[in-house]
C-alpha cells in the first residue's frame, strides 16, 4: 500500500521587514471544529517567527466570531476596524477587524 497525504487546510502569509501578515487561512469544512485551525495557526505563527516577524497582522470579518475567537485564543488583539471593508452578497458592506499579535504579549 502506498502512503498518501491529505490536504485539509492551508495558510497564505508573508514576512517583510519584521512584520508578518496573514492573508488567508482555511480548513476543509469536513475537518472544522476538530482543532485543526489551531494547529495550522500555531504552525503559521512559528513559521513567521522563524522568518523574523516581530508581530503578525490580519483582518477578519466582523461577523466571523469563530475566527475571532481562534485568533484571540492565540494572542491576537483587536487594534482597529476598517469600516465597510468587505462586500456582502446582499449588497451591504461589513467591517473588518484588524488584529495584531506581538511576541511577548500573550
């Protein structure tokens, strides 16, 4: 039998001049709610720290309470809001939460 790999999630991030930025993180819906988001977020934090990031920035929809809770659990703090940043399917707009994690502030 051949070993196989299963992709259940990914993150897309970068580190420039000591600042990390998370652009996207996703877990296959079949595997959500099982702790994989935390595992992947921890890996991303570690990876950016090793790349020299002194802090990490991200944006999240105001309505995405599950993601906000995950980020807060891992030391991210709300530092700003971007009014009407996201377009919604109903034609309205939704605020973005700008969150930041600095090492040593957990």
